[in-house]
C-alpha cells in the first residue's frame, strides 16, 4: 500500500512551562494523523504533556554555507557573554 | 460457573481476542507509524484483558489468569462474534475497531460506576485507553470514507459486512440481568441510542451510508463462535499448550 504522505517534525513538551523539544519526525497525510502518529511513536512512556507537529516543509532552516556569516562573528565578542559578572554563592542553575 | 465469573470473562475475552487480532498486524501495517499504532492498541487490549482475567482468576479460585487465556477452548470463550472476525484489509480492521471502540467507550463509562470495586477500577483505567482507540479508528474511517472512490467503496463494503455483528453489544440475557439487578453490570440496551448516534454522525462525516437492518448474528457471549476463533486460539495458545511448563 502506498499513499501520499508528508514528513512532520515532532516537538514534545515534557512538563508544563518547559520549552517544546524536537524529538524526531513521523510520516502522515494530515494533521490529525500526524498528531496521532507522534503520540504513538514518541509519548508511550509518559514523556510528555504536550505535542507539537509541524510539517517539515514549513520549517525554514539556515544553510550550512551560511554558518560562517551567521555564527562566527560572535567568537571575538566576549562582552556578549556574561562572564565578567561575579555570581553570588547562593545562585544556582546559572 | 458463577454469574460474576461469566460476566467478567465476557469483558476480558473481548479485549483478549481483539488484542490478538490487532497484534496480527504487527510487522504488516500499511506504514511504519500505523504498524506501531496498531501494536500499541493491541498491547493496551492485552493489558485490559490481563486485569479482567486476574480478577476472573480470583473469583474462580483455582485457574490462573494464564490458564484462562491459554487453556480454554473456543466454546468457553465469551467474546462478541465481531472481535474474532478476520482483519481483512486495513479499512476493514478500522471499521471493526470503530464499531467496537464506540461501544466499549460507552460501556466502560458505565462500568466504572459499578458497585463491584474491582470492575469499576478496571473500567476506569481502561477508559483512558479506549478513548484513544476510538479517536484512532474514528479518524481513520472519516479519512478513508471521505478519501478516494476506492477507499470509500472498500470501507462501505466492510461496514455492510460487519454491521450484522453489532446487535450482540446490546443483548441482555440472564447473566446481564442478575448483574444489573445487583448494580454490578451495565444495562447495555440503554447504550444503543447513544452508540447509534455516534456511529451515524461518524459515517455521515465519512460520507458512508448506514447499512439497512439485516439478519443479526449473535451467540459469541455464550460460546457460539465461527471456526475463525479456533484458528486464532490455535496460534495464540500454541506455546503454552505445546510446552505447558514453559517460563518466560
């Protein structure tokens, strides 16, 4: 059996308030099927509280040839990193 | 056999036999995703069957849940005739699931109010799973019915073929009546209206036509089955029967 299907990227939010995290993709021919398939493939062991599915073709990605111009300029600008601040002892998770 | 035991076995057997049918799809699904979905549903159903069989074993006092699953013959299984029907094509399996899931959704909702704490707890736990099974089969029937000419024709044929098994859901016999009187069992005859409404609205959305009333086939709940159930059991029970002391 063959039928037309798209690829959808799957994002799972593990707990309320946290960001959705990319976990993989599924094939599906409509959005309900994409959500059902994502649920079956990625959340069978209590992994999530919310699922997003997005058609892969709707994602805009930077190209690898752009990576120099996109990311390298940050290298010599240390002042963009908050490394000059002294952290108080009590502050955790920073 | 006590009334409560038979009542519990009927519930367990529906899940067990349908689970076995769904498991037959494993590695043969139309897509990888659907293969996993159907295997997941099969596992849910085995889990439900296990819960009810454990309770049946407790009522029985002698046989274990495994004995009940693997050492009974077809004539001692009390599942609906519908669930033993062979899978056929994918659309056929989904029609069978839709008819069953819709009923079990309503059934478990009522059973979760049972005066029998074990049955009500098992029903409550199973209800969450059946909600998803229903959503899965309903989405597929709408998709296939309202899909191509060919998919519509195929699921319409399946609907026409399987319709004759649906009256069994709503039958009330002596066992049911005693359980209803004790506020343990569900009066399924009262569920027919809502079941019909859900099925009608689903098949309307799926651009399918409700089959006309035909001669109904029942009897599964009293152990009267097609020879398809014997073939299913032969495969399902092969290992424990051939190697009675096998451990895994």
